[in-house]
């Protein structure tokens, strides 16, 4: 009898424990918010503060690299500790969306420019302009800032630029002596490379709808390289001459069959793989892939150059880039300490170190990463970067990924279904306008 | 002389028949504990179901009646507006049509292939070792995770992949075909991939069913002079009918919700040719941040699945 009632109690306790563990597990699941910035449980009795820093950077860096930088920060700032919350990009995005909604973002948040507008409107991330002013920070050293409504909400820590990669051997075989600098030269080179046969194509264009960043990196970059824009006074302006000429140009390449097949569902990694395997003459891609290409095909001879511009264009060339951005949670009780971490990561030496590790260009104009001194190709890219201007108009736009996808669908209508360019761009204009 | 008085029997407790009156409080507690014990045993599962299944579903249903959920702290009740928007969206209709074709063809092919392979493996014409080899080969797709299947088929159907190479080698095609990117080939391509990924489930279930059919039935049919086809239509199929119906209903539910295979190969493209209800809902939520409309779309999918689930449960009950 006693044993039975004991068993009953045990079952009750087990039930309670199971319930609590389930609730706890749900709290940390994928898609659930990250961080606990809403409360002040991160302040120890000795007055020290533990900051939470959510990002997708750590899994993309060598093991222990980001933790090492955080350890240095903790040494330089006694009383502040940093707890890294790391996950791959897609998980970080989902968790950050959930955290922004429930106001439980980590104190310091790794951000993609495409998310900023929505988070700023939700008041989930703090106005960095105020934090910079309060701490007397010299913002002139920042290469760029992502603003919404005139206030800064994200600072790009490091930038991954997208120059043009050329397969030297394929171009030489096609009788092209140097990477093209204008659209006419590019079209000519692409046709010549395709004509060499053996399954080689002049250009490669990833337009997968599930990852529509090809619109930003491989399509709109042509407009930015010639000083064009898809916006006017912060509003959509995709029917202008600059964007129309880009889509018309791409359509002409498509009709000439110089674009590698499979473009409509191709992703960025497929593009890099095809180029690495020597099947493509030219591609626009992240500088971060240089080492990957070298590693996977050490025999491939390739070079990088600025994106070709419209014939006769002499102005500064815009170069697309993607960033590891940083922001501060608006609900963090430790905003001042959180901004200290931002300042630290943006300081000249630390930013150079981080850039060197990530093979990216620094967000601080005074920082010079090591690879620029040791690698000629990175040096070339750094020179192109410094001569041009960073260009990514999708950064900071509302539902940026969806805008790209909308453009993607209409571009595919033009390429594969023969829809006139003007109709496609008018459709994009109407769709984008409804989202601004 | 007075008659001896016999004490009236104590009325048994309605709750515990036969329990003597004035039972000790400790025993009463034991009895309560005994009554609660089953609930205690059930509690972990009940809590798990509540937290992991009922609660999320309830939250999604609630979201579907509000506006700007998750992204705004001030969402307001909008009634059926999200449902009207979803049901009148041409893309939703395209996704529904694609899902219906994808599901219908997949389930039918799963059934035909599964039954064919199951009959092959059940055939007395094959030796034990041969059967083992074929069983291992046929069940292979089932052992692979969805991500691996997607990568495998992306490589196979790549313009520079094995399939194009083979077809070009035998002269069936002139140049490389981008199976996932051609407007008219994308939906058939993802359907073929899904058929390959899903037929082993049918095969294994039907093989178990075939092995359960009494040999006497076939012998009697053979004695009556029935041909192979007549034995198949009048013995095999009727015997397998309950399994086929159960499998088909489950497969319709699972296939209509297929997301990862589509997302990792075509992402719903090209030009919405492979847009399914699952990818449509995902894009609404994680690309447009329209969580309320995504919830409405998910609830519509849930209702369809629910109808099928009711049929499935009723069929199972009838079987039992």
C-alpha cells in the first residue's frame, strides 16, 4: 500500500518534471526567440554584466576565432562578459524574427541589411545614432551605416564584395585577352566563350526563387556599376532607364544563349561550383569564395575585376556587397555596454583582424586586413573596392528578400516566357510600391 | 420470547463497493492515490501533446483571425479577412492546382510501383538471396534523408549531370536539359523525385499484406481455372484493399504537405510552376512576414488534412 502511494507520488513528480522540461525545451527551439534582453537577469551580484550576442558569424569562422576576440574584449572591459549565441544564418534569421516580435532579442544582434527596416519599424532594435552621440563615437570612420528614417540601426562590421570573376583559360581560348570592362565587351566575350563549345558558357546567372539574392548580386549590380539606381527618393523606381537597360541587356544575353542552362532554379552555390569546374567564362561572386575556388580546383586560372559598366560611363562604379551587420536590442537593459562591444568590433585593429579572419573588407575605413598585403588577388579586389563605392540598395528596404523574389519572378517571365521588359518592370514597380 | 434482531447490512459505498464503514484516513488517501495514478501515468504524454501539438495549432488558428501578428505588438481582430485574401489570391489557386497534380500523380505512382516491387519480392520465382538483394535496393530511397535525396536529384538532373549525359549518349536529346528549370519539365521532375523517395513505404506495407494472403485462396482460384490476371484482380487486390486505402490516405496527407524536397530543388519555381501550398505558406511567413495570412493558409491546409484524417480514422475503425 505504501509502495503504491509512493509510486503515485513519483508519477506526479515525474509528470511535473516532464511538463517543466518540455516548456524549457520549447523555449530554446528553432524559431523561438533568442536572448533575454527584456529582463536584467544578466547582471551579477558583483555588478558585472553579461551581454548576449547572437549572430551567424561564429559557425562561418575558424573554430574559436570569434570567442578569442570576445575574450580580448572582456579583458579590455572588466565587468562585461559576452555570451555568444551562434547558429547558422537561416536559424539566426528565424530566431531573430521571433525575438524581435517578443522583444527578447539578445543585447547585441548580428543583422543582415535585409532585416533592418522591419526590425526598426517594430522598435526591436535600438537607434544607434543616439548611442553613438551619447558615447561620443566618431562615426566618420565607418565605411557605411544602414539607416531607416534618417537614423542608424545597423553598422556593417565586415563586407563581402561581389566583383566579376573571369576564367583566364576560357577567355584566352575564346580569343579574349582581358576581362571585359564594358557591357558590349562583356556580351562579345560571353558569345566567344560559348562558341568554344565543350559545354562552356559565357556567363552564369542564379535566379532561384527560394534564395533570390541573385537579383541583388547578379542583376541589379549591373545598374549600380554604371551609377544607376532602382530607387528615387527612397521609393521604388525600377522602370527608369538604368534598370530597363540592365534587364534588356540580360535578355539579349539570354536570347543569345550565352547564359549557362538551369538559371531559373540555380542557387549561388551552383554558380560557384560551375565556375570552379571551369564550365563558365565569367560570374559575379563574393570575394569570400576565392579560397574555396582555389581549394576545390587549384589548377583553375582566374582573375577578378570590376563589374563592366555601360559603354562610355566614366563615373565611380558601384560594387555590390553583403555585410555582417551589427545592432543593439532596443529592449536591452545594458545598451551602453552593448554599444561598447559594437565600438570594440569597429575599432581599427579589431576590425582589421575580423576582416582578415573572414576574408572580407572592413567596416572601418582605417582598417587594412592582412590578406591585402599577402595576396595579390585580394589586393586587386581591395583596390577595386576603394576606387568604387559600396552599393546595395536592397539593404534597409522593407521585406527586402520578398522584393528580390518579386523582381525575380518578373525577370523570369521576360526571359523564359517572352513577357516584354517594360511590362515586367511595371509589374515589379506596382508590387514594390505596395510594400513601401 | 422475542425474536432476535438481525442488524441491517451496511449499505456499500457507491464509490468503493464493499468498503467497510469508518475506513482509516490513510486508506482513503491510498484509494484517492489509486484513482489518480492512471492520470499521473498519462500526464507526461498529455502535457507533451498539449504543449507540442494542441497549443501551437491553437495559436496558429488564433493568428489567422488577426492582422500583423508577431511583427506588431498591436495586432487587431480582422475576422475572416485573411482567409478571403488567401482564397482569392491567384497564386494560392496555382499552388493548390500544383499540389493536387503533384499529390495525385505521386500517390498513384507510389501505389503502382510499390505494389509491383512488393509482388516481385513476394514471387516464388526468385531465390532468397536474389530477394534480399532486390529488397535492399528497393528500400534504399527510404533510408536517405530528404536533404540527401534533394542533393542527389539536383546532381542527377543537373544540365551537366548523369541523366543528361546518358540521354545525350544514346541520342535521345541534342543538348543539356535543365530539368528543374524548364517551365514544362519542372513539375514532372519534382514529381518523379518524390515518387522515387516515397514508393518504398508502399512497397514494405504491401509486401507485408501480400505475405498475409492465404495460399489456399490462390490454389482454389487456380483449381477453378482463373488466369494470373483474374487471380490478381479477384484475390490479391481485394485482400490488399484495406492496406491500400490506409496507405493512400496517409500518402495523400504527407505528399500534400511536402516542403523540403520542393524547397531544396526548385524553391517553387521556375515561375511558380512547382509552387505548392507548403512553399506558398512558407514564403508568406518568412519572406513577406505575413504571419497572419500564412496562418490562414496553414489552417486551410490543416482542414484539408483533417478531412482526410477523418476518413482514415473511420476506415481504420471499420477495419477493426
